[in-house]
């Protein structure tokens, strides 16, 4: 008995750094341990988790802590915009629950992010300014319709196994702006003038600091925000969930400064076309560009996309592909062994 006690005492304890890293690991990725704990809690706690994940899903992140950071960044930009975004996420999520949408999709925030964008951009485009409380009326109405439009579009896009992205947001916000316009007595919008040329001010030149700050600003523009601190907080939220997503967000924002990729062409063309109708481009260029490349058919393994049901954050996607490749090799080995046994039996 004494020997056992001595061995227990002398057994080296787990390094502190390893314990900290393991604890932090529970809050990265999709926070699966946290999600399992939330499932056993009361409905109010589960709803808060769904809402925060919905905010984060605007950036393709299924992480409630990332959603909390992004929400903080939005309040840093403009509390009125953030409040409308939070309201939109809540209404859209509750509406999806009431309509008995897929519970896994609801818990992952997939029925909340379109409501986030509808709420924020409705307040951004409103000509009534901040704290116009009547704006809650169309916000609640349109965000209630978000899961309806999402479900209808999913019935179409599921045939090709592609996501709906932010198409419900684009449809609903354009319907609202087209119906109200710049002269509506209660819900007037900012006037979108047709674009005939790019705005260039030859008297000003970009300096290094402007170029540097344009990267977080570009990330923040996903939410309609132009505060570099808001963009920085959003990047931190992405880094917490997935360094790969964070890196590609920085790369995509920086690429817009110096190149003319397909999305840049689509963005410029869509912006000009929509401005003729006095409508914003919203995220139509992103949706159209991404769907075109996702529907691309190719025999190259690097260009093949994952099944939609298997998509998670990038690091988990890579692990899934490694497991799939290992399983494929094992199946090939079994098949070769079976064929060898058949050949031997025929020889006998």
C-alpha cells in the first residue's frame, strides 16, 4: 500500500502548458465539447448558443465564442446596427424552430446568419439614421421569412449538393429596398445612384497605412462595417475557430487590392447593374461566383468538393479527407487480396 502511494506521489503530473492547450482546444473549431454540454441545458441557454453560432456563420464559422467576439466587434462599429443584427438572428432562429426546420442545422446557426445580415444591412441602408425604432417592424417581418426562403432554396440547391449561402438575405433585402425606395414616408432608403464610372480622386494617393488598414476593413465589409478595429476583432474570431479561414479571409481581402479575379469582375458588373435599379449589390457577386466554381466538374482530386453533409471547418475537412483516403487504400488492399485468392483457387 505504501509503495503504491509513493508511486502515485512520484508520478509526473501533466505539464501546465499541455493542460492549458487542451482546455483552449475545447473552444476552437466547432466547439464540439461545448455543444454537447449545451444540448443538456435548458432551452434558453441552447437558444443563446444557436444565436451566437448564427452570427458566426456569416463568416462560415460554427463557433459560439467566435460569434460573441464578432457581435462585440459589431457593437464597436455601431450599437444600433449590432442590435438590429442580433434581433434579426434571434427572430430568424426562433422562426426556424417554430417551422420545425432541421434541428442540427438550427443548432449550428445555419438558420440565423441570413437574419443577421438582413438586420444589419437594413439599418445600414435606412435613410432614417440610427435609433429609428420603427425599423424593428420590417426587420422582424423579413427575418421571420428567412427560414421560409432558405428552405425553399435548399429544395433546389440540394439537387446539386451546394449550399444556399446568403441568397435568402440578398432576395429579402432587395425586395425591401425595391418596395420602399428613397421616398417612403416611414422606411425610406439611401438613394442608390447608377454608377457610370469608378470613383477616383487623383488628388489623393494611398499611403502604406491605408493599404494596411484596408485588409481588416475589407473583412468587416462583409457586415457592412468600415471600422478597421471591427475587422480586426472579426479576424480574431476567425483565428479562434480556424487559422485556415482567418488566413484565407486576409488573403481574399488583400487580393482585392491588387488583382482582378473573377469575383472582382462579377462584383463590379453586379454593382453597376444593380445600381441602375437603385439596389445595392449586397453579396450577389459572392454567391454567383462561388456557386459557379462549386458546380465546376473536374477529374482533378484537388478540384473535387466535399459532400455538403461532411463539410466542417477546414482543419476537420482535411482530417476527413485523410480518413477517406486511408479507407480507400484499405478497400483497395482488401479487393486485391480477394482477387489474389480467386486466382489461387482457379489454379488449384
